[in-house]
C-alpha cells in the first residue's frame, strides 16, 4: 500500500464511528452469550504489591516489576535471538530511527505525515521491555539517547503533533520507570495526557485519531497510581468515554450487518472500494487495540457491560474473521475466514497487548489461552526464525511467498514477503515487544498475597508473598513443546501463600502433584486453580496438562490440527531466494527480503478421524533458534551472511494423507480448500506436520478424505 493512500484513508475516516446511541439496544436486554468473569476482588491495603488507587477498581492481578520474571531455557534463547536481530540494529539500518526528532534531530522523521511519528516510539517500547527482561546494558544504552531527550521535551508538538504517537511513547514509560526509577517518566506521562486533552477535538487525523484515544487508559492509570493526581480522572473521562462507547457498540452489533462478513475477493480492482464511514472500525489495528479499551475503562466506570461487550466482541470477531491460533484475518481491513486472507503483524502484536492488559485487569482465563496461541503460532510464524525479517501479512494457507497480487484489501503485492519493510514499515517498528511483554505477563500478584502462573514457559522469578516474605520459583519446562511443567520453590523460611495455576482449555484431566502429597489433584480446565499451603524450600509442584492431538473444523469443512496451544501445519520444502529491492526501495546492507517457493507438494487431504485423530508424535531437542526449520537461512550473531540452519524443529506429528491432484494454485495462492470429504485415489502416505511458528510455507486448513 502506498503511504499516501493510507493517509488519505485515515483522513477520510476521521470521526467515523458508530453512534453511541446503538448501545441502548444492549441496555434494553439484548442477551449476552459470553460468560462474565467474576467481579472485582478487593485488594488489601497492606498488600505486597500496590493496586489501583481509589476510586478505580482494583485489577484482578498486578503485574510484577519489569525484570522480576527472567526467561530461561528456550525462552531465553528466543529472547537472545531477538536481541541479536533487528531490535538491536534498527538504529543503524533504518534512517527513520537513525536520525530522529525523538532524540533531538530537529525536523527529522517526525512530520505529521501518516504513521511515521509512531515508528520510533513503537521500537522503543519493545527495546525497553527487552532490555529490562534480559537486564541487558547494551540494549539499555541503545534506548538511552532517545529517552534522555524525550524526557526533557516540554512542548510535545515540537517533536510531533501526533497524540497517538505520544500515546505509543506513553506505553513504554512504565517499563522505563521500572528499569531506571526516573521520576521524569511520571511527569512526561502527565504532559502526554494534557497534550492529548488539548487536541482531543481536533479534526486533523495527523494530530488525533478519536478511535484510538482509549490508548491513554493503559499508561493513564499507571500515572494516576504513581501520582495520586485526582485531576486526571476527569481528563481520562473526557478523552476516552466516547471512544470506549463507540467500540462497545461495535463489538456487540457489527455481526448484525451482513456487510461486515462480506468477502473482498476483488483482485482486479485498480482502486480500493469506497468505504462507508462506519467501516473504519474494520481496520485490523484499530480493532485489536480497542479490545483493551472497555476493559480498562471498566476500572473507572464500574460498568459491567464494559467488559461483557468485549467478551461478546471477541466471539463475534472469531466468528466473522477467525483463523487458527486466535488471530483474525485483516489485510488492513477485517476480511472473512478464508485461509488465504492475510493478518498484519501489527494486528497480532496489538491483540497480544490488549489481552495482556485485559488479563491483568479482570483475570479472564481464556485471555491467557489466546495470548499463548498468538505468541506460539502467529507471531513466530510471521517472522523469520532469526528475527531479521518479517511479513506484513501472513496466511494460514501460505504455499508461496512472493511479490504478487493477492485478494487483499489495500495491502500491496509485497505484503507476504519476509523482508525489511514489506508493504509498509509499521510492522518493522512493531515487531519488538511481543516476546518481552509475554515474559512480563507470565506471573502476577494476587489479592491474597500469592501469585498466579498466568502464562507458561521456562523462567524463574523472585517475588514477595505472604506477609512480605521473598520466594524464588523456578519453572522448568519445554512448554509449549511439552505439556509438563515443574515448579520448584525456594525460600528461607516456610511461608503460607497461594499459587494459582491457569489451566488451559485444551488440558485433558490435568494433573497437579505436590511433593510429599499422595496422588495428584485434577484442576478444572478453563480456570485458575488455587493451591494454598505452607511452602518449604525445595517443594516441587508438577503440572501435567495431558494434551491430546485435537482437530478444529474450519471454513469449507476443512480441518486444522492442534496440540495444546500449538497448531500444526504441513511441512513444505522451502526454497529461499533473496530479493534485493522491494517496492522500489533498496534493502539496507545486512538486511534481507526473502521470496520462498515450495519444493514439495502441499495439496494433501488428511486421512484422519476428526474426533479421534491418530498421529505419531516425535519431539526433539529445542535448538538455540527455537522456531527455525532445518535449512532455513539464518544470520547468527556477528555474522554478515545468512547460512542454512542445521537443526530441526522441536516437534513433529506424522499423519496419514492422500494427495488431491485437483487442488492447485489460484493465482499466487492455494485455491480454496476443496469441500470435505474429498475423493482422492492417490496412495495413502505419511506426511509431517510441524508447529505453525516454525513454518514460512504451510497448509493449516486441510481437506479430509
Ligand atoms: Zn503493521
């Protein structure tokens, strides 16, 4: 997509939101299908970790200070891969970051043109979180010149008039404060809130986007809790109430309009179809960001419909646009359930952020399930394993990565290339925060002076529990490549406190065993199971989820295969070819664009019983580049060139299948999945399925024989 097109669209859609009066229909008794999580839990005054100040409701859980949870095992390897990839090189390979008004280079890359002012804050958000999670001085030093300048800026508009760009910067302030304790971060948060308040009625989309004013809620509450500044409550209400009301209405009512479910197959259109104003709410990043707004607003409004409407919106979005791994098709605009439609990397990143904030706020366990699904499938699947390249749009059925016209709305022919800036640079700026924020969200504090294991993976932490005791916990696991986790408690003196364990909805009669106790407990899936006892140093909890291979029925009666949070896709031979110029823009030295063509057949129908899928499972050591497939070209730390990775994926399923000769290409994509069951006379064979996140070419939705 040309930048100018995008800017024109943004300008054309200014102020285009569904009238808040639509909400009256819900208040008059429209049924809610989604179950509500329990209401807010009181937070004791003498807790180890502070919650919201009154009159805000307390959040269900409280995130621990950045750096409290340290990744170990494969998660540490993955974070190191990121730290050695583009995240630590963006300031030398991308002029937008290298010379920037965000570090005082006057007039550089901060013009009000479209999204450019947001790029540096988005990179800083990920860089700061990564530096904190790894306690990496090199990464901290990279962010420092920017933060040192930004914290001194009094007139924010001199850097950029974009309030949304400043809101992105605001999201990084809590992490920066955690690392440095620099009180200037609190003062800057106030200046951002004041500036946004002063421009909130502007009709200039380069200054304020009214559909994104809800972004203030995340760092606005952080500011209030640290300052006690009561004036901010009225400001937040002024700035966010309308935005939140509009999104609530959208989440509840959009499925009633058949337009929202329309497919956009018009690959020949010279120009994007005219969008009626209300369809701006179909923009993927707008929608994924907005998931958090009503939930965070609920903390102030105490209006239960704020969070209930979001739960209903998630279900509606799944129904209209759902893809494997909890993402939604949105190749700029939300678009159908077809597995060849695209999902922008920024949609995945923003949905992760929304769900992490929302889980902390209301503790809905299914949000944890979604976070793990996005984190272990869509996000690694849309980056190369070495994190030196990314896509703009990923596909569930992606059999050719190339510059070609695809039936996507707005996004250009380069969008599914793994490269430096396919289609548009927003994803290049936005690919840095998902992994470190996942680590930050793995453990949180509870109202009863305990801890909740919210998201799983190998890590260790030191936290306060009980009446101010310190406890160390090591979490040893290969999760999600294993369904078994071992937690070991270390403390100086025995201490009583609860640990809550999120039990994913994919668990099968989960078993939780505690050292010294007879027999396992069987916590219910879809809950956070409370285990309270007097913990002694050396106590061990073993949690086994007993995942089974399961199937999901998808569009055209296709089938998808999953195990735990992982989705499994057909292993397709991948031939990588470098493209040095993309969209007319030369790629910077050291960076790369990949065209990837299949070298093996991909048109298989699975010969499996959907209710009792028979598969052979094989696991192997997780390599130091956890999402690399053998042969994928990768760049190692300090190297100039890309070399083929020598180790294979950590998990393979083998299933019976038959080739379907009549299923071929349609343009640059796999044709629609034939309606199952298909007639296939080809001989039965065994095919390999690998984790979605390890694939650059894939079939995720299969026909069956
Ligand atoms: Zn993007």
